[in-house]
């Protein structure tokens, strides 16, 4: 399910800096506020900078930042190098930032990367020191061609010294939770703008995975994925359809939700045209068979669908279990199209 990552470099970027916090909308298909430029240059090296300060115990209780990173790992090309650091402010003589995993090709190292995220991301790194975060990322991966910066708070350790400019590459900034002060929001916008990246502010952590998926789409120079947001109770389903262009060779359908206690499934995948049914996912013979591969975690599922042609793709999503206790929960579905198989 992996493709070689690409990134918007230099002044050609058309990435949109979001003006305000994103909150889920219901039902309608919309792209997230990240777009790709018409000219993209392949990136083979990406560095993630993940906030693991103590406040994450409250703002990201389900550790969706770990799941968002796992989703990125599942959707990058096997040869793409990915490195990651975590940061806080330093506690009990520990450094303000440290390595989660060094930059390595995703393909043979995905399991180790996931294990490191699982064991080390525990909201146990004090306050929020952007200087240490960028300094460690630069030391670990001076060749990085893009960065993803994820935080729930403003810099609060001394004066911020514009550390993002030491190694100036496109930086995709995701801010959520307690970032309410105008100066903190302005700083994150500036980090993105100075580097030619994007800033996406979120109300809470529930959309971290879907935003990371949109960042992945920008890194691979895809058009922004269509987004469906559905409020579903147990046993309820919702049908959707997406127009497939003539140049589309494959699509990626990504389902994300907030609680590992909830479960969802996608079914009824079929492609139609003006004369009726073209292809389905479940039949071995006529009509043509859609090729589907899957990667599943506790709060996301990724399906890559190929053997496509121009038409309309139909599917349904269903809440099979609501263990989190709410009468209805939000499922976010994103559909991204690619001209590569």
C-alpha cells in the first residue's frame, strides 16, 4: 500500500495555511485544507517531530498521535526514509528532545518504528521546548527534505530562537488542544509559512489521523482527498460515491476514528459507468474485479483499490460496534486518487 513520497519544495508550494481550527462536518465530501503544487519534487527523506509533553495526557488521551504516525508509516513508499524525534522540556536531567527512531527506509523498518512509538510516546516529557525539538531533528536528520511538526501547546521554555530556520525545509505543522493564545498560533503559522509548508489548527486530537493522511497526500503530490464525516450509531451505515477520473490508476480509502473501542467496516465497493456495473471487489469473474489491499489498526483502516477506469465508485461505511459508550461517534472517510498504481 506504499508509494514513494514526494514533497512541495521551494516557492512553488501551493499548500494552504488554514485560517482557523478545523472541526468535523457531517456527511458532505470536502477536501482538507492541504493542496499540492503543480510541480513536485520527489522527497526521499522525511523527519517527524512529535510533542510528548505532559499535557498530552489530557489533550491526546487515546494517543492518536501514535496512530497518526502509524498511518503515515503504512502509506509511505517502502524506500522512503522516515525519522522521528519526541520533545518536551526535559525532566530529571533528561534532554528536551530525544530520538524515537533514526531515519531509515520504511519498508524493512516499519515494525521497529511502530514499536518505538508505542513504547516511547507516553506524555512524559515535561513542558514544550520548540528549540530542543528542531535542534534534535536537525542533528538526527540533517538531510531531511520535509518535516512534520505536531504539538498541543505553545513554546514555553525561554525565548524561541527561530530554530525552524536552521534547516529550512517544508514543515507541515499540526497544532491542537491547548493552543489558544494568538502569539502561539501566530508562531506555528510562521513556522509553516517561513518553510513553505502548511499549518493546520485542530480543535482537539480526534482529527489527527485524518490530517496526517492529508499531509501524506500532499507529500505524495496527490490532489486533496475527498472527505466524508459521518455520525453513526451502532449498526448504522452511510453510502458514499466518488467520481473516478480517466487518469486515475488507484485510489486510497482511509477510515479514521477516535476510540479503539469502536469498530467500523467498509463494504459494497463497486464501480459503475453510464451503462451500469463495471467492476466489483467481491466477485472473481464478470464483471471485472477490483483489486483491493488493506492495512488495519485499532483506530484506522487503509484500503488501496486498483484495476480502475473512469466511472463512479460506490461504497458504504458501517459502525459495527460502539464500545466507547457514546450514542453516536464520528467516522472520517477520505478518498484520494493517484495516477500511479
